C-alpha cells in the first residue's frame, strides 16, 4: 500500500491522465447502453445460460446448447443473483470486466515498451467503436480483451525473466482465457512455439521449465479441453456445418477487420448481418471513405509495420503468436474447418492495437508521433459524428417490443400454447403468459436437444441422421407439398387434438428474414440439390415453418396475425373451434 501511495505521489500527472482516459471510456460505453435497445439473440443466450437457478445449471445448459466456454456466463450468473436480470444490469457486468483494459493497456505497455505507447493504447481502446461495442454487449468478448492483453504481457515477461510471479501471471491469465473463449487452444499452440524457438536461441536452460508451464496450463484447462472435444463431436453429427451453412467465410473479412480495428466503420455490428463483410475496394473512390476510413487504415498498417521493423525482441514475442493465430484461423476458416467471424478476432485485437501504438511511438521526433496519432484519433471521432448509424446510436430492436405487442394486440392468456421454433426458450423472455411447447427447431436441426429432435423427427431421431440422408427422409412428403408426416403426427396428436374449444395456438416466426425468401419457393427447394450452394440450416428451418403453419391451418381457425418487418418477426394466432 505504501508503495502504491508513493508511486501516485511521484506520478500524479500520469495517474490523473490515465484516470481521465478511463472515465472517458466509461462515459462512452454508458452512452452506448443508453441507446442500445434490447438484447439480440446471442445476448438472449447469455441471459438464458446465466439465469439458471444454480451455477451447475449454467454450465450444463451451455454444454448442451452452445460452443463457448463458461467463465463469462458463470460471472454473469452470480452478477444477476446480486444485481438483477435487467438489460442494463447485464450490460454493466460486461463493462465491469472489460473496463480494466484501459488502465492495464497503459501500464503494461509502459512496462514493456514506453510511456507514449501506453498513452496511445489507452486512448485507442477508450474511443475505438469495435472495442466499445464488445465492452457493452452481453457476451464474453470484452473479458477476452483483458485476458488476452494480460496473457501476452506475462508471456513476454516469463520468457525474458522466468521468475515465479511472471510464470504465475501467465499461467493464471492464460488459463482463464482458455475458460473464456473456445478458440484459445490455437493461440496457446503458437505461444508455445514462439517461446520455445526464442529459448532455443537465447536460454536453453529454461526450456524444460518453460514446457512445464504449458503442461500445467493444459492440466488446469482439462475440463475446457473436454468441453471443446465434446462440441467438436456434436458438431460433426449436425446436419449443418457452422462454417459452411451458418457462418460463411469470405476473404473480405480482412477489410472488415481493418475497418473495425482502425476506424469507426462497423458494418457487421450496425447491420447485424454476421455474414456480410465490408469491401474497401468498392468504396475507395468515395471522398468520405478515402478520408475517414482509408487514411486511418493506412496509419494503422504503418504503425504495425514500424513496430515489426523495430528489431525489438519483446515486440516480436508479444505480437508473433497473435499474428500466427490470425493467419492460421483465417486459413482454417477458408477451407471450412472452423468458423471465424470478425468478432472472433477479439482474441488478438488488443495485442495488434498495442503493437500499432508501439510503432507509432517510435518515430525519431515525438512531434511526428503525436501528430500522426492525433490525426488518427480525430478521424475516428469525426467519422462517428458524420455517420448516420454507429454503435452510439445503434438501437438493437429484434424482439424488443414483443411484450408490448403481446399485451396490447395478442392479449395472451394463461392457457395459450406457444410454438416458437427459433430459440423459443430465449424468446419467451418477452412473453408474459402462456405455455411454451418444448420444440426448438434450431436445436433439433443441430441435433443438440433430444426432446426437440423427437418432436420433429419422432422415431427417426434415433437413426443416424446426417447431411447426406436427411433429404431422403423428408422428400416424399415435402415434394408433394405436404408437411413432414412424423412432425404432423406429433403436433396434431400430442398438442392440437388435446386442445380445448376456444384455446389458442400462437406461432411466433422469429428471425423471419432467414427463411422468408426460401419459404416462398419451398417447393422448388424440395426438388433442388440443397447440398451445392444451398444453406441447409435455412432450408430445414423453412420446412419447419411451412409445416407448422400448414398443420395449424388444417385443424385450427386462423383468427389473428401480426407482422413486424423492422424487428423481423411475425405472430400467427389459431383457435380451436
């Protein structure tokens, strides 16, 4: 404590400056919360996992339904126990675990490189819209920022000086990262390789102890490794490939990464279209793009190249594992081996930004370094002010008005039966009354939920269903425009036939844009070769939606419908006569 007080007294200007930057970062994030709107699907998953009664339930539901590691969701679980389950409360949890990135970036960069690099990094993390958004979203990426930076810092310190506190710092921070993000093992591999090669040349005597550090991390992360292996096995059995049917890879992701890292352009975030990437070459002739996007990207690339040319071994140890990870992840994604979205690069983002800041700090004249950096920051700030839509005024709506629609228009009753094929157990957050049928078509298609599988496929779910044979089972009924016979039996015999007179079945078609266009041409799709260039996931979801509406209209009377194009859902109400 005395050392801390002494340091603050001697460096009070520095401490005040870092505090002001951190407060600025907090204010900007609070502005985003104010204008954020309601949770979107991924965040609804976070809420669903964290709201379980016991923490074991959180981990168990995550294991059954998702591909991601549990640490963030466990933190959110306990946070919600103390501070409640409101949207704002959950956003604040993410801010709490991510805001340390600002002061940490300063002090870690000051320790590794120089004070100027520290200030540059803190300011960029404070104002960068990519960083701001994922420091607010109710997901784990903000926590990844912090753990990645700590892990990279302690890795360099451990390799250069293998004293206990450095090794312990790396083991703890990297183990926590393993329990936060499922793609961390690939980064771990490159840490091991880069550090090993360095030690072979510089300090062979530490090589055995160095390897033991990684053995310990692997031992600590055994449950996380098992978690990953289980997910790989489950994904292999899916009808759908996450990397080919749900998240499509495009090399334009490189443009998207550059724009998100170095500018205030955030196409995927603002549009909500995870498979849509920016393409700088389409806009390079536009004046706005040239000034506010291309120039900052060139500054960022220049800073990175400057750092790579610095011949600083610390910088190479700090940066190389992340660069190798990014290259490998992109190559694996390009051949469909893994899914890799722009937001998944959050695991290397802080390291790359810090390396850029180090490069920008290395000009011989400080006036040049600061002038370039001020230009860099100003272009980012002015860009936000000139854009009609940014993370600051982005209003995520999705199902945000569903409660009001239900209360004012649909007027749900206790005996209403709801069928919501797309993530219904999450969407029910916005529905105050009624019974939800346990049928989630997305989980059934991904073969992740036994009850949902049996609801749609009946006895077929016990067979070895796969991408190659699913059309064979569906084809006879679908080609004639009939609902899938097994689903027809289950939905009619077990639900509709048991309804009382006057009772309602309410069908919510959420994320309608996934299926609407295909649904219009469903008969063509049943005859077409859905394996070549056709999205299997969307195809099957279209089938489920078509079947549900057709079966309901066979036995029940349509009495009401509501369509919200802006929020991308429709509600259909049927009544038993």
